[in-house]
């Protein structure tokens, strides 16, 4: 029984170190982006929250107060985000591994978009997992503060994401049937989403004070 408890404690300690190291890396990666890229990541955070997480009250509470959420719910939510992230990154992995169509090259704008979406999903996962690692909370907040943007920057990001979507659709075998998600979201609704995200208000205050 004692050995089982020690193994559990050791596993949790390793998880805390991993989460903290990932949080620091996320903060540094976001800080290295230019303002336009940060705005796109923030816009993608808002979109993914609306589409994937915001509809479920129990999951919303994990994002709003991860430090008080049950470990089991934190781990389940983080695992779900990780599955979405792996699916999102699959095109990059296939090209890197030389799989798929022979000689296939992922367009640079698609690769860049996939990476930015990956950052948005990682920001969510680490926000949730910060409930399990006290030392991760400061770098997670710093990462979200760095994502905070004013309205003109966000509007430019929305336009850029719609342009990426249109350019990607043009590459499809049947462009008219290509999925369009960003074009269906009004600027006013997207701005409201950005303003009401967990940590968004706090991040905006930090940004304006800097």
C-alpha cells in the first residue's frame, strides 16, 4: 500500500514538473511571436473555446477556476484538448514523416496556421493543467497576458484568418464544398468571445499596464 502511494506521489510530481516546463516554453514561444501572430492565436483561442469547450458548463468551470477543479476532471479535460491538438497537428507530422502523397509539400501558410492553432490549444491545455502545478500558474498567466490584444489588432487577425481559410479552400478539389468556419463568425461576436475568455480581462489589464 505504501509503495503504491509513493508511486502515485512520484507520478504526480513528474506531472507537475512537466506541466511547469511546458508552461514556461509556451510563454517563451508566445513572447517570440510578433503582434499579428499573437492576435491570430488569441482569435483562435476564442474560436476553439466557443466550438469545443464553452458549451459544457462543467468544463467551463475547469477553465474558470482550474486550481479548485477536481484532479480527475482536470486530467480528463486536458486529455480531450490533447486529442484535438494531435488531430490538428497530423498534417505537419505526415509531411515530416514523409507519409501521405509522395512529394507532398504543405503550403507555408497552412503550416503556419496549423502551428498557431496548436499554440491556442496548448494555451488552453496548460491553463487547465495549471490547476495541478502551482509553479506553472505564473508562466501560464504571462502567456495569456502576452496574447491580449486591442480591438484593431484582433480585427486584423480575423481578416487574416478568413483570408487563410479562403486560400486553403482554393486549393481544394472542390473549392465550393470546402468548409468555411471563420467567415460565418461576425467580427462583433468574435470580439465578444475574446473579451469573455477565462483570464482575458485580467490579461487585457496586464497588457494595458505594461
